[in-house]
C-alpha cells in the first residue's frame, strides 16, 4: 500500500485545462445568483455568516487535522483529506440548501464570501496542517509547493469568475436571473461527467485502491456535516440556519482540490483518489440529508424550542 504514495494518475494538461474551465463556469454561475440583498442581509444579521466562516476555515481544518491523527492514513491520503478540509464550500451546496428548505440566501452568501476568503485561507490552512502532521510533512519535503502560485491559481479559476458574475448580476440583472439556474445545473452536470471520465481513465487504479478511502471519506464527510450543524445549534442559531451551516461545511469544493492536486502534486495517487471520491461522496450524502430535511422542514422558531430536532 505504501506505493500508493508514489502512484500518479493519468491526467494530462488538456484535462487540467478542461477542469479549470468547468470550475470557472461553476463559479460564474454561482455569482450570477448572488444579489445585493444577500449582502444586505449579511450586514443586518452577520452572526450566522460569521459562525459559518469560522466553522469553514477554522474548525473544519482543525478537526480534519485531529481526524488524520486519529486514523493515521497513508501520507498521500492524509494530504488529500487535509486539502479537502482546507477548501471552501462546494458549488452544489446552494442547490442542496434550497432543496432541503434551509436558508438559501445564507448559503449563497456564505459560498461567495468563503470563495473570496479561500484565496488566502485554503493555502494557509493546507500549509499549516500538512506541516504539523509528521507523515505529510515528510512527503511535502519531496514536493516544492509555492504558496503564491496556489493563490494565483485559485484567483484565476474562482476569484475572477466570481467577480465577473457579480458584475453581470449588478449591470444586467435580468440576463443574470435567467441564465443562473440553467448555468448552475449545466455546470454541475459537466463537473460530474468530468469526474466520471477521470475515474474511467484510471479505472484499474481506483478499483485496486478505492477501498482504502471509502470509509475514511464517509467518516470525514459525516464529521464535517455534524460540525456545521452542531456549531449552529450550540451558538443558538435557528434550526434552519444550522442546517444551512451543515451543508456549507459538509459540502466541500473538491473540484478546486483536484485542480491543486494535478497542478502542484502531479496527480499524487492517494491524494487524487481521496479528493475525487470526496467530490462524489459528498453529493451522495448531501442529497440524502437534503431529501430527509425536505420532508421534515425546519420551522421558523426560536432555537430554544427546537433544540431536540435534527
């Protein structure tokens, strides 16, 4: 199993370029759905958003670090988990929040804010926790990772499309409102198809090693979902907002993770396998919990009267 740390997946420069385009389209579609009212709501009631950001960029990376220490996976798998934990919320989180009848406005706002913060927080959290864990520190010593290049990559594929979408929403709101639903659905389908093709091109490797990340990814994702939910409840947010935080914390932007894996780690086997499977599993888990919450919607009631609900 140690050789998984040296395996590189079949993923050429053309595939990486296509993945970058997919992510840029996804972020542009998300930005088209962000309105001035969302930011106005954040200014009126910033508490839920602040708690969500703390959960996303402080508590989840720390919890991931402790998770890795507890389960002691292979270094390349541990690097994948740390990377996913450092990424911002995923693009499908907005759809899941809407489907689960949670706070869609809060979800969209958190996605926008966390994407901008990821320019700094994603490389920072990854560097810190990958260095603090001795097995991954040893692996990183063999790889030169330039933090400035990571920031530039995130800014190019996520920051610029996000700002461009916000500009279109501000200048051409009718066009943005018509295009956003279609573009978001189309981009998610394209991204899923891309991951399936990536699995197909490396089918033998995935078939041979997938069992070593199945349980780890499921547990890590469950931990992230629970962290977001109980962070909201412990800080006396409404049940509806707590569910939104669960989705925002438990649905990570593994697409960004894959870009970083192939751009800076040459498709390192365990790292790529973990990140790719995370991207599939969090959609499965997210859709499942959103479907349950859709059938059991959260009432708009004081947190103290809803504390026993989940």
